């Protein structure tokens, strides 16, 4: 068991996805990236993509059943990159707030210029 971080918030799709596009996205959610070299995941921080569809299927959120989540920014960017291959105008909007188990360990993830980015909260 590693360091525990919790994430709150939803990243909404910028376009409405069809059922087949949602099925394509679903192959990434919860997956172990190490089992998919075709995803060109050179970032060692990503193991599992600890994200799930929201109940309304209009975005993604953290899968709070995940034991320890690492590389969330990289995982989100991997999803954006892979989804653009299927849906060229795919994008995300919104932000996620992150709280680590240590006091004062919090930040947020935003989408800027089509990519996820981590920023400190002052």
C-alpha cells in the first residue's frame, strides 16, 4: 500500500460521445497501462488509470475504490491523446481537487490548452 491521494471533481467531455465512443473510452478506464504498449505510455508514473465514467456518462471522475493513485495528470493526458484518435474533437473541461494524506498536500488539476496540468493551491 502506497501514499493515498483523494480526488474530487468531474472532467466533462467537451463534445457529446456516442455509445461506441463511450465504449472505446471505457477500455482505458481502470486499465493497467503496463499491459498496453500500443498506448505509447512512456511515463513510468502511470500504472492504473483510476478513473471512471460519471453516472450521466458526460465526463470522468476519480474511481474512489482505487487503493493508491499515481500519475493522475499523466493518465488524463493519455486518455485525451488516445481519445483524439477516435474522436478528433474530443476534449475535457473542468477541474479536480487533490488531497494527499499529509497535512498541506493539496493541489488541483485543470485542463489548459487541451491538456491536464497540475497547479498548486495557494
